[in-house]
C-alpha cells in the first residue's frame, strides 16, 4: 500500500514549470455564525488575536481574528456571508504537538475530542469526516508520524476545526522559506535538532564543533521535507 509520502511525491508535487509566477497567499477564511457576540467571545477565548471589530451601527459588522502563529485570519459578522451558520467544516490548524494544543484549549474551557489517528487505509465509517475519511482510531498515531494525529472541536454554531500534528513537511511543501510562527515552535524545533545531533555525536564518537551548522541544516531540511542529516 502506498504511503502518504509516496502518494504525494507521485501525484501531488508540482514542477517548477507549472507553479504560478505570482504568489497567491491565503489571507482570510469566512466563518458563518448566527450570534456575532457569542462567536467573538468563543474565538477570543481560544487566545487568538483580535484584529478588527467594525460595526456600521445598522446592518453590517465584521470581526477578524488571527490564530496564534498563523498567516491566515478568519472573519465573521453580519452580512458577511450567505453560508448557513455552522456550515464551515474541515478547518485545519497545524500544530507541532497535538496533545499540548488540545490540553491548552481544554484549560480554556473548550470541549475538544480525544486525540485520534487514521485507520490505515480504511476510510468509510460512522465518524465525523476528516482528512482520512470517516474512521477515527483513538490515540495518536502509534509511530508518531507527521500529518497523522488529530483532535477536533467546534465553535458554538458547529463550525468544525481540527488540530493536525505536523513536525516534518512532505517534500516540496516548503521550499527556501524556513519560518517558525512562534517562539514555542522554534524552541521545539531546536530541541528536535538537539536530540538528533546527540545521536549524530554518538555515531561519530566525538563532539561536533560545528553543531550550529548541523542544527541549521537539520531544521531547514525538516521544514522542506528533505532527508534529514545523519
């Protein structure tokens, strides 16, 4: 059975010749809600940054929040969309530690599902749909593979969000743009590099005076999905 990485490499990667010349950066997602103030309280409680709350005093209001570390924001309000409240589903928030992200929201009073992973090639089932179909297996991915562990939650209208744990990007997903959206993400990346470098020194049997270069190479390759240094 083909792995996610093999499928992505054979089917999903775009060649340089087909990539758009002008950058298309996703900026805003529209969330349909029925009670604007209730939604504002919910998203503020997630710890997201409130960017704007504009009200013309009669028939229009728009609120914008940006999730921590995200380059894309969400907006909702009055006369912002014709979509039915609660109809936005499959909204993914990428985290480096799904258990920690889940625990933080629970501490904030948000109801979050248990951590789950996919059923290994089985997609049909009774569960709420997500990236890998409608079968959710309890607990994180047994091998802690990147892209494979999730947790889900909903806003008061039922709009559906999922945490997806990604620690290493698939090849071609990030190229020449190594960024960490928060100090916490950078710290975790440094710790992974530190642990890997420790194994490197065990294999070589000596201290590596160029550890900074090794760390940098490891972190760049990890984000771009390239083979990690040994």
